[in-house]
C-alpha cells in the first residue's frame, strides 16, 4: 500500500511539484524501509500516532497498515492536496502546520507516539521542543541524519556526546535502533540516516528539588562552550570557591566525560 519510486514521481508530476530543497525534503520510496520504521515504532490497533512531515504519505500508509489511528502534519502547503488524496481515504486526518509552532491542543487527545522523517535543520530543535512542551507525546521514532541521531543517543565519553545529548537524557531515553542508506530517498541525500527511538521518562531524570532545570543546564551549556578544556578552565567564571570538591567532581575532567548526574552535583554545589 506504500509508494514505489515510479508512483511517487508520478504523484509529483501530476501536481507539478518537485522536492523543496529549502524545506530539506527527501521522500522515502522504499516499502521495506517505511514498514521497518512502522515496526520499530511499536504501534498497533488502539494506539495514537502523529506523523510529522508526512510529505506524500509513503510512511503514513505504512503506519495505517499497523492498525494505529494516524494523524498527519505537513508544513508545505503545496503537498497538502496530494497528501490528502493519498491518506484521507484511509481515515488519516491531515493538519497543515509547522511542528515547531503548532497548537498541539488541536492535534493530541491522549498519549501519542510521534513518527517522523526529519530534515537536518529542524531535527534537533523539534525533538527538544516536543520533549520540553508536549508531555502527551510519550514516544518518538524519528529518522534523522546519522550524526544527529548519534548525538541524541550518546552517553558520557562517546564522541557525539554533548549538551543536546544531556537535554534528551533529562526527559527521555534515546536509542539508535537502525541505519538507513541514501538510496531509498528521492532526491538522494549525501548522508546516511539513523532511526532513533525516544521514550519519555515518567519524570525528569534529575529531581528538581535537588537542582533546578535552569541551573543544571546553565552549567552544562557553559561547560560545553569549551568542550575540549578542563572544567577548571571552561567553568572558571562560573565556579564558586570549593565547588568541585563539594560536588565530588575533579576540576581536571572535561565536559564530555561527565554524566548528567555529575553535572547536577556541580550545579547543586555552586
């Protein structure tokens, strides 16, 4: 029930459309890939699914096949008519909205899984926005540029680890669950993609009564502003006398070596 490469090209031609470079559009044209994404999303009958950036509906149709109740969101007004023609006969409601500014009260009516093929320029701000503002979104399965996906899921000591990794960890557990090559897209991108599963925690990872979110991420941002330097250098202007001793964190360590809990101890000890 999903699009073949020829069918997608025909749909674009019928509506006089081309993928938008400005919007980072790369449409998936491989049935095995979209069904794999739907399977990894772990959704089925009775589940609510919001697909962000539904495009021309290839992944949407694979999600419909699971039996889940699917809602689609698309920002490109030129894609709305062809998208609706493909998915609305299958009971999918289409919303024209920018996912970064959408009123989710109009879209979400219970715990929801987001599934999305996200362009590079929007992936990080959008995932963080949804984690920070939409508690009804309890899970995500996102396809993003490989480097972005590895950053979402990285842990202390790993090369991609940084402030974004810690922000995701604060709200959720993220795992890279698959890789996708460029050949399944139209147009073909120059990079590999990663499939990342993100599961929201029942409560944030650091108890706000121990240290507030603002204080915690202030020290994280300051530290990673000079990520290759020792903490005594990167936090020189932030640190109070004896803060490293009180936190039990050596001042000779570098930010990429510290866990979220260690950053929390530093913030609480200031």
